[in-house]
C-alpha cells in the first residue's frame, strides 16, 4: 500500500495522429473499472480539446499540457498561455522537461517564471529535474538538482504548494532504454523530498526515463517514487493500460 496516490503520466511529446488518438481511447475505455491509480496524458497542445472530450467520455484520465508560456497574454507569437489552458479546463502542465531545457534552451530562471504563471492559474505543475550522463559521471547530480530546485521553485507561494509535483528524469535515461535502477532513482527521490520546503512528505515525485511495463513495478515499490512520467510506452494503449494496471495493484 503506497503512502501517496500513484500517478501514471503519459507525455506524448510531438506524436499521435487523430486516428491513433481515437484508437488509444477505445482501448483505454476497456479498463475503466480497474483504474485505481491516477492516469494523466499530455498530448500536443493542439489536441488538448479533443482529448478533453474523449477523456470525458471514457472517464478517469486527466489531460494536461507539455509546456506553457511565462505570461498570460501578449505579443508572444507561437506561445501557449497558461490562462488559456486553465480556461480550457486543463488539469496540469509539464514544465522544464529536459527537451525544453536542452533543445529550446529554457533555463531555471525562465522555468521559474513558467512555474509561477501556471500556479497563478491554478494549474497543477509537474516540474522536471534531472542530470545528464556527463553530470552524473562527474558527480554533479545533486549539484544540478539543487540548482534546478532552488531556482526553478523560487518564491513558490505556500498556498499553491499542493499543486506542485516533481518529476525526476535523468536525461541519460530518456528515450534511451537505459532506465535508472530502482535504487538509483529512490536515492535521488529521497534527496529531492528532503529539499522540498513545503509539503515535502505529501508531494508527488514521479520517475521518468524509459519506464516500461517490465520495469515499473520495482520503481513504484520504492517509498519515495509516487508514479511515472512516461514517454515512449505511453503512446501504445496496451502498454499504458498495463502501466496503470500495475500501479493500481499497489494502491
Ligand atoms: P521515455 O520518455 O519514457 O520515452 O524515456 C520519458 C520522458 O521524456 O518524459
């Protein structure tokens, strides 16, 4: 029995056609009764309204965004406003995913502005942290994570802390098939929890990086791992269903 609710979050990144989405939901609807964990999906922003509708009919799946702007409105061509996400009834937003950090050059200061903007709009935030392989190999893991937490979560309002979730995603494990061992992940999760200044024992901390049906059980059995942020394996309904079923057993 887990101390905290277990969350399985699918990060679809820039994938899934409309046809694939409808097939996904047909499959998912078959497991409605078994779902005891929380199942979340972050599709491409353009698909959010469609997924909201499908999730409404299948039930029990929360829909979120993969990113948002640090501003509610303005001359920011191509950005997605957190206020508009809230308007759409979006439940959460992922902020600071390593692809945003590395490919789009988003640093901790900007990510902090995004976290605060999303929280102001009462969106749940999944704030991602994690080290690269070079950083791990040069013993920089905790230094990097300290900085990501300290700057990225600066000025976090205490009355919004219940909306914050953390995802520990070692960059070397994302999309590589190299999952961190349950022990490696637990060690970092415990460290992250010890650094949280608000609601540390209640905060959901997800693990992400090559999570699959065959490795999730060992991860979720660890005390400080409260779920998974899943890329590749969340695209296939059967895998996603299986991840949710395994997580549901632990609840
Ligand atoms: P992966 O991606 O499960 O494909 O490794 C995880 C993520 O990027 O959030």
